[in-house]
C-alpha cells in the first residue's frame, strides 16, 4: 500500500514568486491536511480538505490556499512568496473520521531567496 | 484551544536503555486523541503510538508505550531498549475528536540522541 506522496521534495524560489505543492494521500483516504514546519514556529496547521471541501483552516494569510481534487489529491499554493515562507511543508492523510493516526508524507522543503 | 508542552529540548540515552519523553497537554474537551510522532533528519513524520482519552489501558506498540495519566494531563512516551536508529526528533500531538476535523496540535519536540 503506497504511502503519502509529496512533490516536489525540494524547491528554491525567489521572493514574490508563487509555488504549488502537491500531495497524493493513501489510496482510499479522503482527508488531506497540510502543516508548515519552521525552526521558529514549529509545526503549524494550515488547512484540511475532505471530499474536495475545506473543512478547517489555520491562522495563515490569504496568500496560502489549497484545493482538493475528486481523486483526493491535494495541492497547496503560496503566492507572493516571502523569506519567512521558507519551511518544510508536510501533508497528512487520514482515512478515519475521528480516530486513529494521521499518515504523513516526507514533506516538501521550500527555500525562498 | 489545545496546547501541548514538551519541556525537554534534548535527551541522551545509552543504547539498550529505556528513556521517557515527557508530554503534558491542556484542553477543555473530553474526547481527544494523543499521538507521538518520530521525525528523522529526512523530514518525514512517522507515527509511533496513539492513545484515546477514553482508553482505559495505556497504549503499547512494540518498544513504544504511552504512559497516560489523565488526571495529570500527561502522555509520556517510553521507549524501551533504545537503538541507534531511535535518534531523531519526537513530537507529541493532540487532536480533538468532537466533530470531523483532523487538526493536530503539536508540541515543540524533543531531540533524542542514542549513544553507544
């Protein structure tokens, strides 16, 4: 059974650019959530999608957005990149509504220059 | 709001010894889940163990066990017979189980170093 797949694994952008990250959850999982990890702020929740609908959102500016497709794959987009957006972006999929573990991908490491 | 506190930024343990990583939590919800994840230098968050707030027995998964003390709001991770491959960051996390959202609140982590 394939795990959570995130692409790209590494990327470098410059300030002002935008970036799109992709996440394919475990087959059959309908919930995908995104987290940002930085040395200063730790792990912070960005948003969660279930059946193509955003059902929870963290405290991030509108430059951070996401979507989910009918096959449960999810993308997140960050526009007008800032230096502080440099982080590891982790995606997690969850097959059970209220119990059990969330399975994480290996993350996409974004560097903004 | 939920809060997770991990007071040990770093820990050392000798190979084959047991180690306890501390975690306390704060929530006003009655139904919640507690998780421990391991994050090696590669970045992936690896699920280790889960404890539900209504579970009467402490969770165990192989060499990992969770010492759940509900009245004290603590959920310490115990790793028995430490191995060199256990060297990593360890995160305690919580998720409220009311509703259907999957948001996890993480602690700041503990870096474990296993020595020979």
